[in-house]
């Protein structure tokens, strides 16, 4: 990056920092920002918690299905094993 590019970047960063400081210098805007931020954080937290419980329910549902299918398979294999033993005798 040449010196002109560095200078331009410095000016842009300075403008952004200055605008931020000026915005938050107003107590009402600062308070509103904090309230909005907290509200957004609460919504995100609620969404994450809801997603967790939905995922947990899906996991339990598929776990029960898989357990049932496994038990059926084990039972069928046991029957086939018994049939095979009977055929050998």
C-alpha cells in the first residue's frame, strides 16, 4: 500500500471513530443504543435456546426410531440364528 492509500485509510478510520464518538456523546442516543443492543441480545439468546430444544426433541425422536429399528433387527437376527441352528440339527 502506498503512502496515499495509507493516508486515505487513516482519514476514513478517523472519520468513523469521530462519527462514533459524536454519536455516543449524546446521552439519549447512547441509552437507546444500549437498550437496542440488549433487546437484540435477548432475542438471540431466546432463539439459541429455542433452537437447542428443537434439536434436542429431534434427536430424541430419531434416537427412539433408531432404537426400535435396532431392536427389530436384533430380534430378526435372533430368529434367523435359531432357524439356522434348527436346520443344522
